[in-house]
């Protein structure tokens, strides 16, 4: 039996927008903030870093590129005073695999422009410390991943 127009409209209206999902999930907001902080860490919003950020948030969180401006505006309005350390502290209790994934994604963004800036490196190191992840654990995880990246 096919669904009625009423059921399709109800399903459509009940879907949460990306902004609603971010607003309802402080950990997601913190993770997105950390990813954005690395994009802006070196003072250069390189197109490759932005493209990598967009790819990561689509693949990991289902946030489509056309939803990013609204999400960024929400984060700017409601999380502008959140520091990198505060955002990382919110994520310190995540499962180890998720912490490693976050750090790997931060490194992907930092490396996207084929130039790793000292401010990006320092920021990622501080986040890793807050998350309780050692450099060796991160290297081991990257080597164990299917892509090796």
C-alpha cells in the first residue's frame, strides 16, 4: 500500500533540519566547532580546507553543503564564545574510536591545503591532550584504517 499525501507531508515536516540537530546535540556542535577552528587556525580559509570540512560533515553527520551556511550562522550566534579547549572538554568522554576519528578529521583539514601551519599543529595537539589521545595511538589508528590516511 502506498503512503498517502498526508503521510508524506507529515514525514517531511517531522524531519529535523541540520540546525535543529546541531542545536539539540551539544556534542555535535562542539565537534563542528573544533573542525571549524582548524579551518580558521592559520588565518587562511583555503578552498581545499573548506572543501574537506564540507566533505567530512556530510559523510560523518549528514549535513549537506547547502545546509552549512545556516549551521555556521547558528554556531556563530550561539557558540561564538566557546573556546577550542571548552569544545574539546565536551568531547573528552566520547568513545575512543570517535575521538580518534575526530582527530583524524582535524588532521585531514589541516593537511588539505598541502601546508601544515604551526598554529594548526598546536591546536590539534591541544585537542588531543584534552581528549586523552597520544600521538602513538593516533598513528596506530591511522595505520589500521583501511585507507591508511
